[in-house]
C-alpha cells in the first residue's frame, strides 16, 4: 500500500523567514493532520540537525499524537553526517533517510560514494533504517545506480524525483525506467517551462500537480507504488509571488490540489 505524504518542501515558504510568522515543525504537523495526511517527511530542514534529543522526542510525540509517521531527509554521505541522521531517525521513528551524494566541497566519485555508503550500511541495517539516494541534476542517474549496484544492499535504494534531472538534460521517462527496480521513496512535484519576458529564454520551475509536464500515470505504471508500498511525498517548486500572503495562499492551494489529484488516482 502506498501512502500519500507531505514534505517540508510543501511548506517551504511558510517555514522560511521570508514570511512574518514562520511555522515550526509542530505547527506544520498539525496542518498536515488537518489535511488528513498520515506521513510527513522532514527533508533538508536546517534546524533539525541542531535539535537536542529532547526536542526531537517532542516532535515525535506531536506526530504520534496526530497519527502521523515521520520520514527523514538530508544531504551528504560523509559517515559522521549520516551517523548523526541515523541517530535522529531512531528518535523520530523514521524508516528511511533520504540523501544526496554531492555537496559543495564534497564531490565523491562512484567508487568513493560506494565506499562511504557501504561503510555506514551495517549500522543502518542493524537499526532497520534504509538510505534512499535521490535522483537530481548534480549526479548522473547512471552514477547513482552504479553506486547502488556496487554496494549491493537492500538497505540502499533510490528516492525517485524525475523533475530534478531535467536540468541535466535527463528525460523524466528515461530516469523513471532506469530507477524503477530500486525505488524506495517517491517525491511528487510537477514542473514546467515558461517563456521569460520578451521571449528570451525560459524559466524552469514548479507547476500545480496535474498541470505541468510530469507524466504521473506513466510513472505510477512503472514504479507501482501501491503494489510495492512506496510512499508518495508531495513537494512544490513554487516561486515567490508578489507578497508573502499571496505566496502562502498559493502554497496551500497547491498542496490541496496535489492531495486531490493523488487521491483521485
């Protein structure tokens, strides 16, 4: 069974200091529950890493009281960093840690990435937590898959996001086909190109789910989230609007539209 979830990226602007009264994780979890959503992925949320164990337990307690399961996402594959997030995953009860292998100042080769990830997987396996490496434009999908095949562990899989790879001129269908056997987690966001003013170039950014270029039906046929128990986590690439009020209004509208779209399927 596939569960529909929300990510911190569905509340990107509402969690940021661009708005007058940013939400905290507890408020976001309450809003997630109000939308009748049972999974929330805390992904690339900078304050999380600095939280004390007591603060992390409080987040889990809030999620538990609302009937929400938590997932976790970060960036980077250095052992000490992944070890910290394995600890956080244990407190939050997350069954996975989504990550990306390349960071500013750290661009491991396929061999190096395989060695680093292979070195931490025994601890992850012992804790019952899996690592999901996301597809994105800074690392060729073929390299992501080569690392996974080299390591050869059921605890190392893919977080599929075909929107990201377009920036590297990797076509979404080709990426979906390639990663299909290895997918553990799905990020769901739509995307589109729009002409810039004066018709000079394009902007590549988000679109309301169902209105952009994401071939959702094809993706689901290939990845089979329902049959394979792959959670579908909603994100947005919503550009800042003319005001914080309008940005927040549209962010919430996109979330409701995404939920309606996925639930209709």
